[in-house]
C-alpha cells in the first residue's frame, strides 16, 4: 500500500494531497525530501531518469501550491492570479515531449523532474480548462483540503472510506446528541467547500 493519498481522479490532483493539513496551523509535506519525492513520482509512473535534487523538491512544492490555487480559482469561478498562470506556463515549458516505448506503448520515463512536472501541468490544463472527464470539486469534509475530479456529478468527498465516513459519523453524532448540539444548517458538509482557507 502506498503511503501517498490517491484517488482524486488525476495525478496532478493527487499531488495537491501531498500537503496534509493545508488549512491548519500544523502541516505535513509527504514529499518533503528527495527520497519521498522520487517515491511519489514512481508511484505515479513519473519517476525521472535523472537524480531528484533538493531544488526539485522546492520547485515541486511551489508548483503544487500554484496548481492548488488555480484549482480553487476554477472551483470558485474566479479569475486565476496572473503569477499562477505564468508559473503554469513555465511548468509547461519543461516538457521534453511525450514518446512511447516498447510494444505496450508505455510513455517513456521523464528525463528529469521538470519533465515530470510538465506532464502534471499538461493534465492540469485539461481539467482546469473544463475539457477533462469531470468537474473539479472540493472535498465536502471540513477537515480535508483535497480537490478531486467528479465524473459522476454526485461525488461529495475525495474518498468515501475516510472523509465520507468521518462526515457521516459527525452528522450521526450531532443527530444523536439532539438539536441543541447541531449548528444551524449543518449537515456534515461545509457550507462553502473552500471556506477553510
């Protein structure tokens, strides 16, 4: 089992989940070392041929936060910051071209981390522009900052097994403790999915 969160619908969205506790005082970066970043890239079929450096870790963290801001802007139907659009274009500049190898037509490994980031950026552009397979949504659990691709139009949580169960348990406990304990309008999801910022 992978130590990294996945299941958000695209690797670039799984990248956003590598910063745990995004809206809390204490955060944990699950790709904060060169070894962790290489492991995450390997888990997402993006392991580069070149070594992963400390500078790569810093660039990926910067790219992750840029992509998160762009996704939030898309969800909230706001104009993205010009600096984020410029950084997204710089990420796309790192594209070394996609080639396939062997009879199974697997994409070749990225040359370096910038090449891997360019592939993630390319995925992001498709989803951010509304041309992807689903709709970007924020997890309905108040304690989660994940953003996922909803291909059904009914999905409420990034993962039903953790966030969905947590939200249902909280809603059940509020119902069981009576109306005095239930906040007005509370139904186990946040009133504004990104209000935690």
